[in-house]
C-alpha cells in the first residue's frame, strides 16, 4: 500500500500547472521528432537535454520522458502513411499499417496504433507501479547466454512469418547479418569489411538502411506503377477514431498478449525492437486472421505497437533501479539523471521518492496527454494522403534525405540511403522479403556479441545455452518456433505433391 | 557550417538563453561549437561532455551554443578522423578517453594525437577492482588466491570494449599476479557492473561512476584502486565507507597504476588565441558547483593541465600505451 500513497503523492507533483505545461511541450516536440525519420528519440532527447538544466529535476525528467512518449507515438505516423519507420520498433508496424493506409484506412490504422501504444504503455506503467522492486531483479538473471537466447527466439519466431519460401527469408536474413558485421568487431577490437573507408567504421546504420529500403524503395515501386498513390479516399473526420475504438475491444486477447511480451522484453535488456517483431510474429501465428497478415489487418498494427510501447516503458525500470538503460533513449535519460545529481540504481527508489514517483505519475499523465494530442491530429495526418503523389513524393524524398543525414551528420549516409533504396526496389521485384533483412541488421551484431560473450565465458562450449532453466526454456521456444513453420510447410508441400 | 545543420538548428533553440557575457580572450567562437564525443551516448565521456554543455548553457559561459555530437564508430576512430580532417576549423573540439591511444594502435586507423591541437586535461578517471558483495573475498589477496587456485581461464573479468583500457588493466593484473582471466568485453560500463551484480562475471575494473550505484546498493564491493594513492573523497558513500577508504592496489601487492585521460583537443592548426579561449572557458566550467558535484559523484582525480605540460603528459602516456599494448599483443599487425 505504501506504493499507492507514494503514487498519489507523485500525481500531486505531476499535476502542478508548470509540470502539465512541460508535459504538453514535451509531447509535441516528441511527435515532431518521431515524425522526422533519423532524428529518433535518442537524438531528440540528447539535443533538448540542455534546455532542461534550469528546471527542477522532476520537471526536467517529465519533459524528457514526454519527448520520449511523443517520439514513440510519432514513429508510427510515418510508418503507416509512407512505409518509413522512424524508429527500429516501428518497422513491424509498417507490415500491415501501410497496406491499410493504401486501402484508404489510414485513419483506422493510426487510431489503432495510437490507442494500442497507449494501452501498452499503461499496462507497463501499472506493472512498474506494482512490482517494481521485484521485477528489477529479474533483469539481473540475464547474462550473455540468456540475451542471445532472446535474440534467437526473435529470429526464429520470424522465419516462419514470411509468406515467401523459407529459403528466400533466410537468404534475406543472411544478407542482413553480413551488413551487420561491417564495422568494429566489439569482441576482438578489429575492423571488419570496411575496406579502408572511414565512413564505414560505424558499420551500416539501421536507420539509413530502413529509410532507403522502405522509403525510397516504396517510392520507386509506386513510380513504376504509374504515379498512383493509393489511399486518396482516406476519411478525414474524427468519427473514424470513435468507429475504430468500437472495434478495438474485440482484439483484447492480442492486446493482452502483446502487453505481456512487451513488458517481458523491456525488462530483460532486449528492448522494444525484438518485442514488436516477436509480438507481430506470434500474433500472426495464433490470430484468426493471421493468414491475411501483411494485407492490412488491424491486428497486425495493434500487436507490434502495443508490445513496442510496453517494452519502451518497461525499459525505464531497469534504468531507474539498476542504472542499465534498456534503449538508446533511456541511455540519454540516464545521462540526464546524473547531471541533476541523481544516481540511478538500487538506492534511487529509497532516497529520491518524490522524483521516482513523480516520474511514474507523469508516465500515466504523459501518455494520456499524448494520446489526446495525437488522436486529435489523426484527420490531419490522414489528409496528407490526399495530396497528389507528384507533390508528396519529392517531399518524402527530402524528408528521407534529411533523416539519413541527421543520423550522423554525414552526406555519405544520404548516398548510402539511395543505394539501399535501389536494393530495396530490386529485392521487392524479386519477391525477397525485406523484414528479415532489417531484423538481421538491427539485432545481428547484438546477437553475435551475446553469442561470442557466452562462448568466451563457457570456454567454447555450446552447452552454455542449455545450462540453466531460464536459458534452456527460451532456446527450446526458439527451436519450436523455427521448426514448427518448417514442418508445416514441408507437410503442405508433401500433401500437394501427393495430390 | 554545412555539417549537422539540423542538429545545430535544434540546439540553437535549446540554447536561446545562452547569450551575453563577454569572454576575456580576444578570439571568440562565431558559430555554434561542435563538441565531438568519440564514444556512444550514455557512457562516461558522453556524460562528461553533456555535463559541460549543460554548465556552459546554464551559466552563459559562451555566446554561441555548444552541440554535443557522438561519433563512436570504430572505437571512436570516426570522431578522431572527423576532427583531424577539420583542419583550421576552430569550432570543433573533442573530448578524449584512452581510445585516443588505443584505437590507432589496435586498429591501424591513420590517426595520432599529434594530428590534433591539445587544449586541456580536465580530469583523470580512476579504475577500481570490483567483486560481487556476496562473494567471500574482502581483500585483493583473497581474490588473487582464488584466481590462482582456479583452473586457468575459468575466472571471468568483464570490461568495456576490446583492446581498450579495461582489457589493458586486466592483462597487467595477470602479469603482476601470474594469473589468467577470461576477459569478456561489453558495450558499456554500466552493463558490466550489472553483469557483475548478476554473477555472470567474477570481477570488473569499472570506473567509480559506473559502479557507485551498485556499491551503495550493497551489491558490489571495491577491493582496490589502480592509482598511486587512495582517492581524495572522504565523504561516506556506502556502509560508512568513503572512496578514500579504498586502498591503492599497489599497497595491496598488486603493482599496477592506470588513470584515464579526460581531456580536450581541438582541430589541427588552431591559433594560440583560439586555444586560450577554450582553456579559459574550461577554467570557468571547473569553478562551477555543478562541476565539483560531478567530480565528486564520479570520484575523479581533478588534475588540470594545459599547454606544454599537457602535451608532455600525453606523449609519455602514449609511449606507455605502446609498451602496454605491445606486451599484451594488442598491436595492429596490418592485417
């Protein structure tokens, strides 16, 4: 009960007029940051960090975390409207969100995305409120082997997701792994595959690849199809929001499952990206309309968005209680805490009650404010699609170029983005799925690092991946996910051959 | 100013309050100053850079805004190359850590600190030998005995990065004690500390700021500091113990000293007025209470050096790294 008393005290702090104003400003800035691809939450928070130094720490963290929420909301907008994910965890949202927008259901997709984001975040905050100290210790059980097992599960649950032949999926994934290997090998400290180009020291940034593969690739495809940007009949009134809300409760099971996946992945240091992919993959397999995923199913938007937000919110818990950021944005927030003289870690909850509970209360309020702000803008966003393609395409191109440039302030990245655009176009023409490629770029180097750290620790024995209950369970789930789809497809083929 | 226009534009918004206050030096920045961090966001160098940015903004120490930019590619090589290739641009400074020496030596990236203009040493970062508080080792000797008794390579030392400061210290500890660790590299110091709390590794050489929270939470125990003398901070931190109460490793029979440079360099071919401007700026930063608090929270060694002293210190340290890395077999062999 002490938690509840603390929480109400926190609400009192968060509801001060100045803090509410700060909240609104933060959300709006965050949405803008989220809409610009490349200028993700981490960059945005880092840039605006100095702005908060003159504020009291609680107001400052409220503002920064609201920028974070805003960016999370905003990331879905470009994913759905233009097939350009602004953040890694928005990639899975494009799979069904973009087809929905093309069918003139952009308003529905946006409403579903925003509402699910809110639900996911709310679920995670409630969890943080109730079981914070208990859950934090769970993260401690995650060594390199456990981390690898989580990535393994993410990859495996994804292989069966594709409608393409599994070998095309695996080929695309391998290409992603190869791209992820470029740059500094963090285990040996040697440079790999850079061929002496200093531009490649950092490897291929995920955002550049995604902006190119999805954004530019999509524009090339649309051009080929005759400059016909579908989705012009998007409804642009607020009633869409209410109509969509009416249908959402029927998907409560998907929401709940995604919330749980998201919270779990957020607390383990895996983060929001595997959460969104895994949630999408699992929902595709168990949902009634799973076979139609990828053609504009609303559940295909709900699942990844809910999980990503639950994970993004839950990731703040290990940051506060252990000092380990679960996402790049959390890492920047961590830097902010230190500047205000707050030491994240086990003692923060004891010594800085007002701050911690003010922050938690602001998570409730910030998300609510965020939901209202973005929902009222749904008609405006949907209206963007009514602009003729010949006008919107150059704008998207400019937006993509700015996004690619702002990741590292480098014109080389803009060139790279264009190359990825052509690559994305070619792969699509040959029916290679892009999603596994992107997943491998995002998680490939992390998975490799965890794999090699595990083997270093076990002196080369693969047994480390089955050395305790936790890691074995995750690995077995992964293997089941992997072979389930293979067996299913083999069975179908066999039956077809017999018939 | 063609680079990072967008970042600068946004930062200018956040730095609107930065105005007024004439600098005493004759040269002053005419454009926003880029502050390069050759490491990722959230790490030690990044925290320091962002603290400095915050102090400068809050106290209006500079008319132009300061923009922190992370260029962490290739163990920081990306950042160093960027500054090296901005010859004659006085609006670009860089904060360094030990990768100033280790990155060119380990990877063969064409870069040396001599390509840059030294400005000032801001502080030195300490390294402490940490173990999990649940383990029965209370002194360096307890721990070394256990490592000696265990089969070679079964005791795991975690650290930040590969062939960088943490691994150099690990190899030096192995040499000094005749033991063998398995070194496991992680991306960041905070992660290492948590892996140690979770017992996935047996010890670490985290900087104080990376592990202090876990120490205060009763999860980690410091055994010794890799400095010639104990740290200067006598305020109790955890269990009534202060940083000062951690003995030096040398006094515990572990003869190894290592301090990491937290210093500032700027682009090649900077004039004396330009260097003096930044020296003066950082002197003002050092006088603020925020800076003192930051130094205390990370138990930094607050040695400050400029000019020839600084250049000389860096030169000696570079030679030392060459020797240490050669002994450890970390030098790039040209593939």
